[in-house]
C-alpha cells in the first residue's frame, strides 16, 4: 500500500465517499462485453447452481441447475453456458488485420477485435478456471459422453482464466478489481471484495455501502443463511419456482455489473491501454488458431519449462503494466515521485544543438539543466525517461545543490529525428515543466529457456505428450503419491498454498 | 476464579472451545476483549445479536451434509476407505471414544493414548491451557498410531484439484491441526511420555478433484506450531485482566443492550479487518473502531506512518496540526503525498470543474 493510496482511503473515510486513485481508465472496456455471474452450491467442488449471462443489459439469460449434485444436470448446464459463450467468442474470430513482424519482413494475422468477459469478483474467475478444468477433458463418446460443446467450453474457460493472471490483460475482467484500480473506499480492502458494497461506496457513499452489506451476494458463493432458509427447501422438493428465486437473487448484481461498465466508460482512456488490448487480441488469435488446428486441451499442470516461461511472461507483463500505468496517469506517477523514483522540475538551461563528435561519427547529444525541489534519488550515469517523450533517454551527468533544491544536468539521446539537428519540439525548452523517472518502457529480454523436449531430469524431464497421458477424467487420479503438500504461511497470513513435487506415498 | 467467570457470563451456559475458536483467539492475541469473553465462555454471537450488531457466522446445510457424507464414506465398513488412503493395514484397531460425559471421555482418551501402539482413535477429548484456563477440545479428529508415532488425521470436505486447494481453507486446516498436535503433546507430557512422539506432519484427507474419492496429503505444521505457542504464551493472562475489571461487571444476556454495551467498554478491544471473518463480535467492534486507521487494515495504517486516527492523518497532511516530535517524519511524508495527489488531480481535472475531495470522477 503506497502512502498516496492510503491517504486517499483516509480522505474517503472523512468524505464518506470513495476517492479516485486514477485520472484515466487503465483498462480496455469493450463496447460489447459478455457479463457472466456464476453461482455455486456450497460444499461441493465446483458444482454450478446458476448463472446469469448475456450481452444485453435488458435481456439477462438465467441458467439454473435443479439438482446441483446430479452429474448430468451439471453437464447440461455446461452445454447451456456454451450455447451463449462460444457463439459470442466465435463472433470475434472473423475479420483480421495484418501485423508487421520481424522488422517488416513478414506479416501475421490478427483478429481486429476480441471478446471480453466480465465477472463480479476474483472468486468468479476462480470458478471459471475450475469449471474449465472439470469440463475440458470430458469425452464426447465412450462411457459417460457429454455434449460436444462441453469440452470446447472448458478449453475456452481455461484460456480466459489463464489470461486473467496476466497483469494488464482485459479478456476476462472482474469488476471488483477493475473498480479498485480506479477508486478507493473508506473501508479495508478485505471489505472491498464485496462487490455491491464497493460499488455503493463509489456511487452513493458510506451509508449506502453499509446498507448494501445486507444485500444479495455477488456469488459465486451463496449466503449460508439463504442456503438454509430458502435454497435447501426449494432443492429438496425440486420446486418449480427455484429459477424465479435465483433470478431475483442475481438481478441486482447483474444491474451493478452494467453500472460498473458505464462508470468506467466515463473515464478517459489511458494512452497505452490500446497496446495491452493489442496483446490481448494476439493471445485470442493464437488460441483460436490452436483450437482450429485441433490442438490438445491445456494440460492439467504446466511442465517445468512451460511453467518457467509462463512465470517469465507474467513478470515482464507486470513490470510493463506498472510502467505503462505510471506513464499514462500523473496520479500513478505521483507514487514514484513520492518514493524518489521520479521527480518533477523545470528546464532552466537547454543546449539543443549540442553534438558529440568524440566518437567515430558525430551524434546529436543535447544537454538540459532541470531544477527541482523534490527529492532526487538517482546517481550520475543513471538513465531517465520523461513520460512526455518516452522514446528519449536522458542520462544524468551531474546533480548539484542549487537554491532550495538541486540542479540536474542531463544529456539527451533518441527521439529527435535522424539528423544532426533536433526536430522542433523534441528537446525540452527552457521553462518547460518536466517529469523524469527511472521507469522505462524499454524492452528487457528474459533469460533463455531450454526447449520443452530438453527439460533436464532435475525438473521432471520432458513433458509426456498428451496422447500418452492417462485419461485424467478417469477418477481416481491423484493417488500415486505425486502430491505432497506443505502449507506455507503463519497465523497472521491467510495464505497457505500447496507446494507440489515428487512426493511419497503415505504414510 | 471460576465464580468470577461464572459471574461475568451470568445465567447462560458456557460455550465450549474447539480448535477453530483457539485458532481465531490466537489470530488476534492482542485483543483483551476477546480473551476475557472467551475465557468466561460467553456466547459472542448471541451477545452481538442482542446489542444489535449481528454478524453472519452460519454454516450452509449443503456444506455440512457434504462434510458428513464424506466422513461417513471414509469410516464405513470399519474405516475401509480411510485405512486405504492412509496406507494403514486392515488389522489396525479402531476405537471411537465418543461417549456422553466429558470426564469419562477424557479419561478414556488418556488411557487409550497412554498405551496406543497401533490404532485409529476417533473423537478423543483433549485439553489445552489457554491463557491460564484449561479448555476442553473436542476435535473431530483421528489420532493415528503406528510404528510408535502418533499422527493427527483431519478430514475436510473441500476439494484438492490437481494438487491445489483453496489456500485459505488449507491454511485454516493447518492451524487447527496444529492446535491438536499441541494438545496431544501436552497430554503425553503429562503422562510422562515423550511429546515428540506426536508428529508435526499431519494428514489431511480431502476429496480429490471433482470426485468423492479421498486423497491424503501431508502438511508440515511446524511453522503453525511455533506461531501458536508464541501467541498462546503472549496472550495476556486473563486472570490479571479479569482482576482489573470493576466488581459486579457482567455480560449476562438477560441484561439490557445498553448495559451490555457499557460493560463491553470496560474491556479494551483491538479491532482489525481480519476480525470480520474470525470473531462474532466484529460488526460491533468495527463500528466502535470507525475513524481509526486500524479499521482500514494494517498495510494502510503502516503506510500512514502508524498515525492512529484518520482525522489526525488529514490534519497533519494539510498542516493544520503541529506534529509531535515522533510524528515529524510521518507528517512530512503525508504532506508531500497530499501535495503530489492534489497536483495530479488538478492537472487531470482542471478547475473549475475539479472534483472536490468528496466527489471524484464518477
Ligand atoms: S472483533 Fe472485537 S472482540 Fe473480536 S477479536 Fe476483534 S476486536 Fe477483539
């Protein structure tokens, strides 16, 4: 938690209203998103109870499962959901554009648009991941056949759930996180996880938020009291009014989802949001192609090389996302100013025509002096960037105390055209106010990884091809001691996770 | 002491402890209020309802019935499935100690465990010293004795899918299991036996993937054990706390809500957002803590330099208040943060339409 965000929370308490922590929208909001609100049966492992789904706020579609413990009904639900979700997704796999690759020597195709699914909260994403896991390996023939749409749905859901882990991806968005990126409330972040309450803080304030605490849940878990009083009797006698009850339960959240979309659309979009959506379209295109080519379902677990490569992609996406947000939004950049990783100042001297001819070829290297009263925690030699001119580098030559602050002498390179005279406006002029930061958008290549087929034995050896794997839909399947789990974390930290590895058969 | 506790509780029956309440108790060891109320066995849930701040701590019938069905499946046919998943041989004895009176059961437990060589022992009754009080634990657990070792077996009905499970649930199960390990070790110690016979590795038996088929995994609870021990020893001695309370103080649920609220004010609380999922009194305490930075969560409070009230934070940030010497650093930070925040907001939403603090870009 940065001090700036914490301060905004304190302001929200006093004002009784949520406070902005962003001045632009950091998220692509689709013109035609699909909203999906899943509901599950308590106690069961991922047994859907209902879902409200659709692309038109005026026409929600309700899917229900009369007997959630019944396997056939569960897969009928999956087929139903597929009937809405798959055509929606497919509708984007039509028009393509050419994208230059390899410095223009080649082109690849990319769909001009991609789907965007909205769920209320992170638990909704978790549900989709598990539901994808429980459906993508299902067989459409043999002993317990399921409708053909079921495994296809499973593969799409797995794809979306995986993209949701990628920082900055907007193919599968959860409303709680999307709102939390732009506003803070006057309560704890744990309490913000209740979608209706968080939205009430933003729309109407603290009092309305307290009211909303007693309102219907946003799923996927139901309220235990509701289970005991309402749901259990209905399910026990297979009551025909179950769909109506579930409709009424879900409808307020449905409306809130669309209000959230409207709220976010009102914010001006950040400049670099488009870049991230481009990457999302690439991911969508690639996966649609894999499906079209008849590729196997995603494995239950990544092999060692795939897992390492994925981790690397996640890390670089996270740092790119952080930099892009800071460059797009002065309020996010302010956090870096507070910590000394960025400072604002005024240009007091400028030598835009300076040429360095000490090397083989003369090069344009203008120098500017920037005066600032803010803390400067950089050393001479450091390379800085200004969000206003992201392709230009500013190397710190010297830092000297001056008046109430410091003078920073900088040497510029890049972003000034190809000639020995800088293009007009490309060198900051005297009097211009400038923000400089150690953050940089420059591409940083990750370390090299071996090919999956060359996975060293220390990391489990090469992954087994899909066809050779035992069919994971045949239960039981976890018995052979390939999991030994250890819990991490202490009492304060509710964050244990299974660490998997080669294990030992019990006891 | 007993009578003082009875007096605090009043006419109601004392609530019994279980591993979950002890885990929760140590989750907020600095809270005197909880320590006293729990020591006296006061029903916090009913207390909260009575004073108009009910929380929701119910359990779904669906979850309960699935849990029971899973356990029954494991224990059917003389624990056939449980033996199978534990890799225990069929000749192993099974003893269920569930019987009606507490003392009987505890004696049974002591006797059985004292000479347990190879057995599955169900529903033992254990005791643990918590904040100077001996509390009974009625764990839903099986102690698995084999090769001279005792292992705690916990049956849970949440699913383990591809070796992964809900981290909050695993973590809660680990803490509870650690409470049992601790209680079992205490018991052996009292019997003059080696407490380290009880393994720090507990066995969690859960349904695998999306089936009802059991899978056993081993959890190492050493970390949870040491945290638990540290926090139990740190729990302020309840005796001292109770001695310091005014004479005649009572939380009898027959009293008026107003009187109970006044009584609560005599015992200091230490609210944190974590209380919301761990303590039945949390809605009341949250209301009491309104306006404090602690109510926003520890990370927020720390980022605000540890200043305790929200009003004070803003007064320091706006320079309306002279910081105390130890607040100087935090105040400078807050002022810089406010200046930067206002500057960025003003540049994005230029006057005169600049939103006031109370509005934002909605
Ligand atoms: S809710 Fe209140 S009584 Fe319970 S632990 Fe928190 S502060 Fe203590």
